[in-house]
């Protein structure tokens, strides 16, 4: 094996790093935020998607588009999870 492969380039001034700063300040602990996160996780596990979260996303990121109705949204989620079209692969409902 060649010496060039084993050679590792190291930063010249590694000694000047005193501590790392987090990019985002840690949020304060909240039981309510924890509970909402658990609820959303369990709903997604059983296939129930969060319509209110979808509406907030559409309002914030796509204000020019009209969001789907709640019925259309749930139909879209079911079709995405259990495709009924021939030849379309997806998750099996069994």
C-alpha cells in the first residue's frame, strides 16, 4: 500500500478550537409539545395523516394554491398508501 494513501491531511490550527456552538438553540421542554408529537407519530403509524398540518403547510409554502378538502386529502393518503391502480407498486394492505 502506498504512503500517499495512508497520509492524512490535518488542519494546521486544531488547538484554537475551544468549544462547539450548537446551530440551533435547544427549545425549552414542553409536555404539550411532547404529547402532540407522540399523537402525530401514532397517527402516522396507523395511517391517519394530519389534515391541520397539511393546511398549515399549504398556507405557509403554497399560498397561491387551493388546498384539498379533508375528504380529498384522506382519499389521496389512502391511495398513496394502498394503491388500487394496476401496475402501481406500493405498500401491501395485508
